[in-house]
C-alpha cells in the first residue's frame, strides 16, 4: 500500500542518515587518540574539519542540481557509494595532510544525503506529514551520534583506530543493497501537477527569491552549532571531566540520544499544529521559535561544574538544535515545487557548510588560546555563548525575510 510504503522509504532515509553521521562523527570520537598519535594542535584539527566542511559545501551545491535532474534513486546511490569508500580509506592515512584530503573527499560524498532525502520526502509525503518524516530522517544523525560513542571505543580498544574506520565505513554498502532492491519513484498520480512542461530553476533565479534566502539564513547561522556538537563535544567532556574516550561514554550517549527526541518532537509539533488547523507557515515558525528558545540554556553551563547539570543543559540544547533542523528542512517543500527542492536544499546546505567552515577558525583560535593559558574550559564557555544565541538571531531574520512563507508557483 502507498501509505505503508512511503513510511518504509522514510525508514531507509533514516538508516542512510544514521550511517552518514557514524562515518562523520568517528573523527571527533577518535580526536584524542589521533592527537596523541600524530601530535596535532587544536588548530591542526580545526583545519582538517574545515577541509571537510569546504568540500561538503561545494558538494551540496553540486548534488542539489544533479539530484533534481537524475532523481533520488540514482543520486542517493552515487552519494552513499562515494562516502562509504572514502570512509574506509581513512585507515590508510598517516599524516595531517592525508586526513585533510580524505576528509575533503568524505565531505563531497556525504553532501548528497540531505538533498536526496528531503527531495524524497517532498515527493512522497503531504505537507501535514513532512516535518515528521524529515524529523525521522534527521533523527538518523542522532542515532548515529549515539551509536558512535558505544561502538567506536570498543573497536579502538580491541583493534585500533584503523579498524574503526573500516568497520563503520562498510555499513553504507549494506544499505546500498537494500536501497537498490526496495526504492522506486512515486506513482504518477502522486507527482506534482503542472500545466506546462517541467522547468528547472537556475541558481540565479532561486537566489532572487526571498524564500531561498530564508532557508539560507536558517542554515548559515545554525548548522555550525551542530558541527560543533558533533566534532568537539567528545573533546569537551574529555578536557572538562576527564572522561576516557577509549570506554563507552554515557554523557555523550545521553546528549546525542536526547537529540532524537528533538528531531521527532520538533517535527511532530508543527505537524500537530497543522492538523489542528493552523496555517502551515504559522505552525513551522512556532516550532522554530520554540526550538530557538530551548537552545539558549547551554549558556548556563559556565556556572556549574556538576556533570549531571551540564549534560542536562547540553542535551536540551542539542535536542532543540535537531527540532529546528526538522522544521527548517520542512519549509523547503512547503515553499518550492519538487523540481527545485534539491537545488534549494543544496544552496542552504552550502551556506550552512560555509558557516561550519568559518566557525572552526574561531573555535581553534579560542581553544588554543585558553589551552595555552591553562583554562581550556573557559574557551568552551565562550563558544557556548555563541551557540546559545545563534538560533534566536536566525529566527528573527527568517521572520523578517518571509513573514508568511508564500508558496512559489
């Protein structure tokens, strides 16, 4: 049945995103070990992260256009095959330059996940279900972030860091077998009706639309925060609370586990409001505002040294980050025809990746400065201040740019 089938497709999107984030996050989990092996500074690590984000940005722009033309089935296949191959190649690297190179290639491969996933949701799901479906898709990054702190320390302790890259990288090929056997395009009756031949939106045309800039703003100011949670939280808990990252890390599991609640809860909130009769734009903006408000408490971590309180505050903020993500992605199929969805997601994703490239420059400078001063935790407190305020700023700008989120015809 079509209704059941589309939810099975949603589960496949969830699984792809889970694998995507396991392959992405493993580098952050192995950071303390790789720093010992290769003698990296915080700035060295930041530059490697930046190599990933720069190519991730360019890849989003590329995949957005390509997937709008070749379709989600083939586009997803290419993306997963590339990133899984490169993830396994990390095991053969022996220098900071080499890691920068393979992380750049990983960024190119992984950038196809969200353009393909959001376009698939836009094709298969009606507006009242889109935020929830995207929330399920997006919660894969949370499950991936939870599995990593449990799986990677065990592999690291038993077989070494090279094996961690090989084992996690191979998961994508298992997913590919299932995807190619199961996925088919939606039936013609579900396709968006058009009165004229289908046209493809150029980047120039898209960039002249306020709706495009609203999504760009939402990604630019908030994507860097999730990258920080993903790549630096393990190091934060290691530095502040002396956690041994060779062992399963319960604080990280709690933090990343809470993000799944945020993804599903944030998507369900706007979907519930739409079913109650709210206009789509009002439901989305209300959910986005609630998420932005719930990120702010991360600033309070500077006033406590109780790990339980710190974990609770960071968990709330990280969950709100994902609630925001579920709804910011949902506004794209709300506002754009299906022939433009992947392109817009690519443009916004590129903006988010540019922000995620610039933020590590600031992070590396701040953490090296305070590490040399003997108080690296003070550096993290400054970064948390930026994290706590960025979502509210993004919401205000989005509200100014698109007060009612009009649909592009």
